[in-house]
């Protein structure tokens, strides 16, 4: 391995040289498997001939496309994956590296709105992105977007590193909402091009243990007030949500069912697992599956999920994104035995019937729950035909994220959906009558239809725009709670 002085790059390292369209290229480093060069700024855009000459005089020829900008973020492993190369600082006097000497991520503090943590990452080929004022004090920052776990970050500077040829840097403010995470996805967009997706390691925030212990099968009556602790959302609005916390202990491979009902605020239930370091890891959430209130336009929560690992879990009662700062009375019950959630597999056909022992929502709908495991890209077909009722089907991920639903795509009043699964893991499938207070026999069929490409979509919490199914409404809404963060006391 041969490396050049970053201040004065050489045109030959260890006897290796490179030309691009006949012009000598400056070399940053050279090894038996990789060469890093700096292409001259006056090189014409388009196809270019590259000639590599080694110490023995042997030549290798190839072509490459020269463009004005092609963003890439340097990483600690030099492989373009993992943790970015760079540092964090609160005061521009004390600096923390983003990575350790072995290439693993070094945890950094999330900071607060009053005391922000500024992150600098090293990049290449960003300074050429078209902007109106590329030479002003913030460089090309106006053409650069940074997203940390889907949250937009304020970019302070993007452009060359002074005195180091060919190296660019991006400086941005770490969104304080990532507090509570242990890692966060870093996405960089320059102009219309995305750089490599990376990860930042975050110092976990230990959550106090002062939560009431939740008793199973007991109806808990509580109140959200302005004196309760607060959560922040992830939509950048600065809105907050009051919450009450409850502690429960769950064995491994357990179905969890929590009913949450309020006629004074739009209720949401969020489940976390307490980690060995005291931090809380998001598991699942719900703000609408218990249906719509018959008298008010409020959605009630029915959290149905399956936890894989034994341990302490924390349930937070709070308000949905559509109701920031919501307060009032609520009733909540943890069904320790869970509801009957039936497993189903690809290729299976199940006959079912609604009875008075089934789940019944606040809007008067009976509901049967099924669970299956799928892989990202699986194309899944779900068909439901009913006797004496109009079937309606809902598909959620195990963490509560809504995927899709259907009423009549199967012809007549039969329900059918064909969907590409967005991620690998467990899914929850709900079968319910479209009309309230109806029931009957039904047949459910689940089949695999092959595979398809999956778009890597970073999802954030979305406000509920309409009423959920119940009464005369069948509007489902995509809501995501993974980025809710507890505000320190």
C-alpha cells in the first residue's frame, strides 16, 4: 500500500501511474487491489480513457464516465459501508470521532435543541454540484440534503476540505430527536443523486424506571395531563405528546394484546423493550385498530404484536400524531393471554367464523387476527370470501405499521389483495366484516406469487388524516411511531 501526502499528491506511487484522456492523474493511494485518483477539473465530461501503468511498465486500459458530481461518503472500513469517516463536536474545541480504530462505530451524543451536536463527514465529488453560489461561505450546502433516520438535518457547509486535494466535507446539525436510538441511518442526497447509505452510532439514553407496574386483565383508568412526561414526534414540527408509562414482564414468543380507549383524545399505545443498558428499544405501536368511536371522530388503539424475547417491556399511553398535546381520560387493559392470533402459512386455506368471543372493536366490528412470516420482496396474495357478510382485510407489520387493506377486489363482495412485502419479518393479517355488528363464516387463503423489487423507504410518523374503519368509514392511515422520543425530565 502506498499513500501520498494529502497536501501534495503525486502522479506516481510505488511505480504506479494513471492517465485520464492522456493527462496524468494525481494519486491518493495505491495498493494491489485498488487505486484512488483525483481527476483533473478540466477533464471533459463524458467517456474517458483510463490507462494504468505499474512498476514493471505493464499497462491496463479501460474507460469510465466523467460527470460533474457523483457523491460518495468515506467510511472507516474504506468499503463504502458502515460508519462514515468524520467527527462530532459541540463547541469546535473538543472532538469525538465517528468511528473507532477497528472501523466500528463510535457512539456520539444526540444533543438538544439548545446544545446541538455538529457532525462533519468526509466525502468526494460533491463540490461540482450545480448551485447559484458555490463559492460562498456555506459552499454548495443548499444543494445537499442530509437525513438521519429519516429526519432532515440542517446542513451548515458542503465543499472542499481546505488544504487537502480531492477531499470534500459536509457539516450538519444532528437532529436531537434521535436521542434514545442506539444507531441511526444516514442518507446523503447531493443535487439529484444519493450517496451511500451509512450508520451513525448514538449514545443510548437511559430511561428512568419510574413506571407503574401493569397488572394483567385489569382495567386501568388513567389521565393524560399537561403535568405528564412528554414525547417528541419526528416530523420536524416540534410538537410534543404527553404520555403515561407502564412496566410489564413478558416471556419469549408471546402474543401481546393491549386495548386502549378514550373519548377525549386520539389514543395511541407504544410498546418498548428495556435493553441491558437501560435504554428502550421500539417494538410496536397502534393508534387505530380498535376502531372509530361511534359518537366522536376519534380512533382507539388495539395493539396486537408478538415479542420474540423475554424481559421487561414498557407500554406508553399517549396521543396520536393527529392530536399533539392530547389530554384526558382513558381506559386500558393488557390481555395477558393475548387474543387468539392464529398462525397461517403460504399455501394455506383456513375456514373461520365470527363468534361473540372474537375481538370486538369500539366501532362494533368483530375481528380475527392471523400472523405469518415473510421476506422482503415476497409477492403475497390474500383472498377472503364470506357468507352473509362483506369481508374486509387489513395487513400490518408486526410493529404495527400499516401496509395495505382491501374490500371488494376479489369480485362481488369478496376481498383480495396482492402486495409486495416491504421487509422481512412477521406480519399481522386482520379479517373483519365491512359492516358493523355483522358476522358469519368465511374462507381465508394465503399464497405466494413470487418475488419483486422492494423500494428502500424510510418511513416516518404520519398524521391520521381521516377516520379509521368503523361506523360508515373505511379509511386506513399510514402511521409510524418508531421515531417518538421521550423528553428528559
